[in-house]
């Protein structure tokens, strides 16, 4: 019903999907690098994050299982098992955060969002509990209206 009231929808263009895709790819890449840093921390090397210049160039060796690629000082790099365990945990958290952001965005700006509805807190702040109870027949006639027989 609410979609039928919408007369000037925003045209679907390429900027929003491309921006969203780039943000997701950057989050996944940062998750890989963070997982590698976490694996090296677990292995006893301390927290060392890759330099900004080598952020993308170390992806190949990192995906090959080399936890020390692009790091300045890794005395005992993490084993492949520890590396993939930490990367998997961090990437799972990244995917949960992306899913939450998608749900939030669709609830806020998506095609099925509610338009023109006040929350309970907004209605309480505007009307007050006494006024809400006094004017309940007008606000919710389906619940508090006078029943005059017949079908409603």
C-alpha cells in the first residue's frame, strides 16, 4: 500500500551498487589483514598490521598461507592452521557486520520501509499518555471505537 503512494521514486543508477560493492570488498580485505595480524599475535609476534602501501600487494602471499608477507619483523610467523582459523573468525565477524548494515540500510531506506509512522516514544513525547487514552477512539478506532453492531 505504501509503495502505491510513492510518485517519484529514486532512479536506480550505478553509483550506489558500485559504492556498496567497493565498501564490502574493502571490509573483506581489511578483515583478511586483521585476521593475519591476529594470527601473528597469537603466535607471539605482537600486534603488527601491514603497512598501508602493502595492503593490497600482500593479498596474494597471504591467501597462499604466508602470514609474514609484508610485515617488517615476524620472527616466528603464525602457522597456516592458526592463520586460517583467525582469518575465518575475523571474516565471520565482518560478514555479520555487513549483514547488520544491509538490514539497517533496508529498514531505513529500502523499498519496504514504513513511511509516516511515529514510534511509540515519539507519540508519547508529542501526545502524552493522558491525551492518548482520552483520544483513543480517534487514534485507534479499530481497537477503541464504539461498536455499533454489524460488520466492521
